[in-house]
C-alpha cells in the first residue's frame, strides 16, 4: 500500500486549554483530581433515572461554571452543552493569553458536535409524543442543531473565521483538533478554537443502556472485570495556534500538534473490528502524518471505554503497532474518572494529553485494578506518574467505525 | 435522490422545466402537513438488497442509493483502492426520526424497552458510516452538521482530504430526511412557508459527488476554490451584515485564480425567507459591483437543508459542465438588481451557503 499521507503538520502549537468535566468546572481542578486518581462518576441527578438499568454518570456541576462576558445577553440562557462550551472557550482563551477585544476575531472554530440542546428539547418531544401542544417556548428547540454550541461560542466571543462542526460520534472532537491544526498549517487562520461539548440526556442514556454497553458500577477500563462504560458530559477547548504567531506574542505552549490519522473500519455500526487491524491502520496513518516513529511514542491516552470489545480491539491495535514495547508505553483511559463524554471525549483527552506532555505527568486509569491478558498494556493504575513524553497518541473510536488518532509532541 | 425523482436524469428533467416546483407535504401527528419537499417515489428496489435496506434508516437509504449512482458513474473497473476512498457528508437532521422513535419508547413505554437496533441510527454520522460499511470505503469518514452549510462543507473538506493525500477519492455527500420534529421546530420558529407567511421549504434529498485528484476519470467539473467564514448570530437567525460572507466569496474566487468578473453563474441560496433574500442581494451586489453573472434559484424550487447545498453544487457542476442549462429564474430579489437566468453555457459558477447562526461557505466550480 502506498504511503497514506505526505504533508507535514509544521509548527502548530496548543497554547491554551479549557476543560469542563465532572471532576471540576475548570482545567486545573480537573487535572489535580484526575492525577490524584479521583472519580467524577456518581449518582445521576440531572433527570429521574427510574426505569433505566443504570443510575450513575459523570455529571457536571453547573454552579461552578464561569461564562464569558458577552454583548449578547441571550448566551447566558443557553443549553447545558452550550454553557460547557462557552465556559471552556473562555478558559482556554484566558489560558493562552489571548484577550478579547471589541473587534471581530478572525479565528477558526472547529468543534465536535454532540447532542447539543437535546436534553432541553426532550421536554418538547415528550410533550408532543403524549399529544400535547406544539411548543410552549422557542428556546427548547433553538439549540437542537448540533452546531448550536459552536454558533454560541462565535456569538459570545465575536469570532468570524471558518466555523466547522464535525459530528462523527465519539471521535468528533479528536477530528476537530486535527482539522483545526490543518487550517492553521494551511495558513487559513493563525488561531483556531478546537474541541467539543456534549451533555447527558435521556436519549444517550437509554440508548447505551439498550445496547448493554454501560456498567451499573463505575467503568473499569482495561480491567479484567470491565462490564461497560459510564456516561459522562463536559467540554474541552484547545487553542491551536501557528507557532510563529504564538512566539511573536510570547505564548507558552503545552505541546505541538504533530499530525493525525482518520480512517473508517467499514466493519459495523457499533462494534470495532476485533483484530485491531483497522485501528492499527489509523495509528500508522497518524504516525506517518506526524513523521514520528513508533519508538518515539512515550504515552498513549487511549479510548478505553471499558467495554469488552473496545478495550480488547484497542489493545490489539497497540500490540500490532508497538510489538513487545506495548507493555512499556503507559496507556491511560481517563474515562474511568470522567466517564465517556461522547462527542466531547476526544477533545477532553487531547487537552489532558497536551497537559501531560507539558507537565511530564501521565494521568492514571481510574477504576483499573485487575490486569486482563487481552489488554497487555500498562494502564497506569492508582495515581498519576512522572513521565517524560516526546510524543503521545490521543486515540478515539466511534460509532460507525470512525477512528481518529492525534499525535502531540513536546515543544523543543 | 431529489424531490424530482430518482437519479441525475430526473434532476436534469426538472432543471429543464421552467415551471418545476417540488410537491410539498410532510404528515405529522395531530396537525396539518408541513412544507417539506419529500422524495415521494423513493425506493431501494434494484439498488439495495432488502436485507440491507431494512437495517438502514431513511437518510442512510437515500444516501446509499445516491452514492451507488455516483460510484457507478466513474466506470468499471473502480479506479481506486476502496481503503483509500473517503466519505464526507453534510446533514441537517439525519438521525432525527430514529431519535424520536427511541424517545417514544422512553417516554411512552419504559427506558428499558429502548430499541437497541435504532439507537445507532440516532447519530448524525450514521448515513456516512453505513455508506462506508456498505461500500467498504476505508478512508476518512466525516460528517458535518452545520444546518444549511453542511452539504457544501462536505465538498470543501473532501477537497482538503484530497489535498492532504488522506484519500485518493472522496464521496462528498449530503443527506436530509423529511422529519416532523425538525420541520415542526422550524415551523414554530416562523421559518417555514405558510399560506400567509413567506418562508423556507425544507428539502428531503441525498446527493453524492465523487471528488478526485487529477488524473482521474473524466470530470463533470473542476472544484477550483472554496472558503468559509462566520458572522456571529443566534443559531436560529441569519446575520444581517454580509461583510464576512462577501470576504469568503472573494477568497474562494481568488483561490480559484479568478476575479469576481470571471464568474458566469451564481446559484442562489435564497430559500424564501425574506431576511436571507435581503442578505444575498446586498452581498452579491457588493461582491460583483457592476458585473452581473447569470443566476438561478434552486432552494426555492426544491427547498433548503444541508443536502440542498450539495444539490446546488451538483446543479452548478452539471451546468458549467454543459450537461444542462437550467431554466429556473432566480427569485425577484436578484432579478430586481439585474441578475438574469443563463442564456448560454456558463463556464464558471459560484455556489454559496449561509446557515442560521451565521456560518457561510462559498465554492467555485469551473468547466474542466
């Protein structure tokens, strides 16, 4: 097979991170608790879980969110998913030292689109299905489109560059970061806000329950006893910036975006190709795109959903790529602490990977304690671990066979 | 697949008919039908095996049938390794009907009875993913959900995939289904046409274009340039300031190596909503100055949506490629400022999209 990719990403840095998770309403709280091995998974209180098989989730506490100041008051009355996105965007810009002016900002917005305002719209759907009136208010429908949170960020922060909303289920925001880096590399914009947001709702809660893909206990990624995922919610925004632009304004980078790979396994809507061969192709495509050798990879932030099929197929892919070295490269799944945040998951994981590179600490796989021969990796049990990282993978797999792998690296 | 019927021949017949207007009417529970142009004669017979068709939801079936036609058009043997063929798709509402069915069970029966077979179809990327599975296409498979701009985004990002050599060919698609939840929501927002109120018609359709780098099979047209921008606005409203949109059009034209005066045809994005018509009139007069390319309306005949953007691009490609000269006059807001229907074959076309919320995208197509 000919080489998949031929262009290099060039100097694209991550200069800011905003994180909203069940562990905290900001980046630093999330990081501190994540590295300490704490879990954000607990009783679901967002809606009544009566009748559902499971009753837990990694739910965000809205009370701690800091929303950006905006000339549009309406952005303060947005959906849960949009509030996560707005808070994450504001935090990321502040972290990057990019100040907002009254002028328009010609930056790109590349976001992974998830359920958007579906949680709020479910009340409308329920009412209509029960024969109730058409609509009481307009607000419950306005944010149903999956790009509504992206629109809200643009509206609140006066962003006028390209606005892209990718929706490939659980790999959405991984791809968003990769696309954002391409926009920057191609010179279309100097700065892109990349990431994604997703909020818990009855649809996904019922759907994953119907597939028996959720564990009634908190998820245990890569663990022999794993019985499924825990659903979560949250948002991440990463400031993806041209290195020359960042240097000129004295920004401090977390990491470089070295490249990414995205393929489809063309196998099944909900199950990964089990041998790991398809996922291997994505990893190899990403390594080739980044110009990184397997031996340069010091850390993998895995997809690690804690379903039987995902974790074994994922580890099989790593075994195929890294050979005997697979047991030496730390592979952590932060879904054991943050739940599976679906379309936001990849962005959150990319953000954590960038922080791990900058701080020389890899987060643990919370929930893991019993090794599984099917998953012969080092899942970093317990708490975070010091680890110098030259290059790292942030790996995602999604419904429909859409896998994406980002390669981030240390800035020299 | 369009409201005109199955396949490109049905589209060509419609474009050649000055009086064509899609038939409207989407039924819904306990209320009058909604103004949606649906694919009334759609069938998967002779295209998909029944066992395959029945596991796909409607937008996936629509797209699968359109994609079969597109793939067949590049000839036999298939010129690329299927693992190196990608899919990009734009959609406004794929997954909505499946979503409603899952929620129907949750709300009217019990959450534990939610149908596992339907849940995977609730994700908007289901049609593109099902297409990948069905045709064994292993390249990047991306779906864009950007309301009216999604279908054009699929074309632009398909081109980016090709330029980055992430694939050798890309099926750039759009697919939208007629669904009552989406239509009812926009009806409630006052966006849809009624007997007493100007507004948009929604379009159910699926369109698939094969994008490939040269050298390749004989092309219909060349994708010469594209660019996008945004103007901040609430998600359900169009912006009023066309400056960013005009800038995106200008960048797309420059990227194509041309100037505005080189554009022969504009495929109008106007969909019947008065503020969009006003926006388009202001934008195009600012972009073109005294130059007046020919213009045609499409969204006012077929309706609007994400896939309708891909359909506008297909119409432009067929027109600059010399396959058809559309007989569809533009809406009055463009005629009033001098934009006329084409009388000769245009060689270059500008196709634009603007979504509620303010995201915009422009592509330039030229005769190959």
